[in-house]
């Protein structure tokens, strides 16, 4: 689909629904460059429906950690799963990180960036995990989480879903990394915001 066709598609969807609904095939064809173009063209007020793979994740979250799901979606005036076009570039990456859960108000945030990996201890932990990964040795959940954080920001729920790890094990891995002084866990959305560039 050309840029012009994609913009026309978005305009038609907005006229029909007041938000953009990408059909699965259309969403699959959007390039990273087109996602950037659309994010710049439409204001943050323009909403789009999350792709089906991310809706599937949030339906899993609703059953696995309903308090988090409610913190995100319960008070939405519109239907759940509508988000600003600003997030489109992140979602077309399809890397398992999805829509970032990083601004919870009623629950602790578990969103991590490489900036939260403390200097020496964090670097040493990631390096050790990277060596084990490259040597095809098994990784603990904490080592796998540290590697994921070192690659790109991720929240604990997407991490657990992506790697099919029970949430309690993922949260225990966070506690281990914090205890080992390898990770700083910032639970408050306001303080976490300075680490986030999504």
C-alpha cells in the first residue's frame, strides 16, 4: 500500500468510526517508515485500535492480572484498546514488547529500560547473561529479563507473555535483580517517566 493509499484508508476509517481501525492485513503491511509518517501526520488525539495480537495479549492480562488491566482500561470513556497514533511505530515492530505498560496509577509499574540497570552490577549481570546466551547455555528468568531490558524497554507483563513465564516468576526475577543491585525498580509513573522514550 502506498503512503497516499494508507492515508486515504486512515481518513475513511476516521470518518466512519472516529478512530482508525486497521484490518489485520493492512496492519501487517505497514512499514516502519509509514508508521512514522502516520504518527507525525495525526495528532496524539487521533486514536487507533490496537492490532489483534496486542488485543490477545490484553485479554490474557485481564485473566492473569485483572488489577493491571483495570488500571489501564476500566476508566476509558471510549472502548478499551484505543490508543494514540503516537504508539503506532512501536506496535508495527512486532517484537513482543507491544503497547508499553508504564503509567499505572493504582498499581506498581514494572517497566524497565537499560537506564535502570545499575552501573557496574547491571553491566556485569547483562554481560554474564549474554555470554550464557551466546554459548547456548540455559538462562534463569532473571538473566533472560536482564537481556531483554538491555535490548529495549519492556514491561514485566509483556515479558511474561512473550516468554511464557508465570507472572510470579517474572516478578521474582525483578526482585532478584534489585537484591543483586543490578536493577533499579521505579514503581511510580511520575518518576518512571524520565526514563521512558516510547
